[in-house]
C-alpha cells in the first residue's frame, strides 16, 4: 500500500502531513493526489481497506485538482 520505508507500517495521515509541507513540489503533489484517490470512502467498513489510512478519506475533488 503506502509503505514508504521497508518494515514500517503505512500511515497515510503522516504522509499527508509531510506532503502538504512540501509546497509546490510536483512529485509531492502527485503523491498527495494519489493518496486522496486511493483512500477509502467515507462509509467504508472493511478493516483491510481502512488499514494504514488512519482517518484519511477519499476526496475526489482534491485528487482531481492535485493530479491535473
């Protein structure tokens, strides 16, 4: 999924915080857009889908803006 470091659990919330600090870096904005695109829906209840996202939810408006 979003494992950035080998052996470390994924944490999309921390990734979003760091990527938002990157400013106008195109790679960071792309990664942020991907996170918002693949994040689970608001009403998702599958624990496997929710693992690693820690409250980050799908936001297609943000994803579209960031990936455009």
